[in-house]
C-alpha cells in the first residue's frame, strides 16, 4: 500500500515563504507523498523585492520532466497547480491532465494581485488559462483573480457579500467548477472566504483582519484545502478548516512580529 500521492506544480522562491516552500511541507506533514513539477525559480518572492532574478522552466524543460515520468508509470491522487510561467506551460499542463485524469485537481490561478496581472505574465494569460480550467475541479482565486475569471472590471474593497456572490455565480456559470475566493476584504475589519459548491450553494466564512499582508497565505490555504479533500472531510468542512488554520498562521505571525508567514506554527494541527 502506498501513500496518497500529490503532484505539486509550483514555482520555487529561494528566499521567502510562498508557493513550493510552504505547500510542500504542509502536504508532507499531512501524510502525503509529494512530487514536484517546478514552473520557475525566483531569487525571492515579490513581497520581499522587485529586483528579482528568475529562471523559467520553459516548455522544453517541463515537457522533459513529464516525458521522463511517463517511463515510470506514475499516477496521482491529486494535483495542486499554482503559478505557471506563461501560456506554453498551461498548454503542457492541460495535455497532462487530459491524459492522467487525477481524482482531484485544485487550480490556484496565481496570476494577479491588487488589480494587476503579474509583470512576467503575458496579457493573454487569463484567456489561455480557460482551457486548463476545464480539467480542474476546484478554483481558489484571490479577489483580483476572481474579477479576471468573471471578466468583470476590478475595483478595490471593502466588498459586500452581494458583490462577491455575483462574481461567484459568474465564474460558476462559466466553468461549472467549485470556486473558493480567498482574502476578500470585508467591512468591519474582517476578511472573508466565500465558496460555491457544485449544487450552487454558497458558503461565507469570516476572520479578523490583521494590520499587514503575508505572502504565501493563499498557498497555505490551497494546500490545507487539499488536505481536507483528500481525507474525505467534505467540501464545506475543508473550506472552513483551511480558512481557520490559515488565519491562525497569520495571527501567529503577527503576534511573533515575524517578517514572513509563520506557517510552521500550525503544522502540529494538521
């Protein structure tokens, strides 16, 4: 008998906590075998510096890794996809999912924040992502990415619940996927997570907002969500518990006055 196997498709930040450096330890502590398909290597994440060196695993490099795996006959119980470096990688991942058909695919469409597409991505990236989304089961966009997927003009928060319901219904109506929008700035100094399931039922969870943002919180959330789903806790419970643990990591980070997200503080609770 083998462990449940997860493929993590993410970039690597050599300095700073986000993407692979938070998702991989969380999934490993949760008891899963984690394989890594890197999309790019960055000297640091953008929350630390804008002067960043990077190396992209362009189409040949990613395809070479996947082709090598084909000789090993590897199967996956779940795939978690984060930042992809350009449209060619999206095409390769789409073909990979078409062939492998894993039971669970979570797409964290890491492409934008604060109303803007990430600088190293082409303008047609959100359009190119549509084909990949067809082969995914769960989408976990932040609020900017949610506006892009809904093809609605972005505006800053705080947001009313009715604003987000409209976006959720728009994305669900277009893609027929379960959608969880994270990091929604609400009124009364709260942050919301709002989700829609495959029956169209909508769930809202709130937590206190802290005075600063921590890079990698969305990556922590997606990994915790996958943990719950792979352990058959159900969609609603997994959405809620992932939010509670992510919020706890943020609170611990602020209490300790840490520069980076102290996700290590919640590993014992997974």
